[in-house]
C-alpha cells in the first residue's frame, strides 16, 4: 500500500472504532435509563402501599425516595 492508502486505511479504522464506541455508549445509556424507570415505578408502588397503610406524605417521601410533590401526585391519582 502507498503511504496515502495506509493513512486512509488507518483513518477508516479509527472512524469504525469511534462509531462502535458511540453505539456502545448509546446502548449503556439506554440500559441505565431503563433501570431508572424501573426504580421509579418500584418507588411509586411502594409509595402507594405506604399511603394505603395510612402513612403521612412526608414519611412516604422519606422512605420511598420520592419527593413530597411526587408522593402528592401519587396520592391524587388514587392509591
């Protein structure tokens, strides 16, 4: 291969590696987002149970990890 072909080839390989890295980053970000959504759903279910048991909003927020506003929203939507 000529020098220019070698440079072109190396650039092509670097571009392929960069693209693979970007794709992997997107996959990891999607997995993290799915976990966050799952954790939020679980916290909401816990909050619903706690509200059903008559705990006050502040305690539900403290133990569920939800904000007071989020707990109020769960309460408004019905438990």
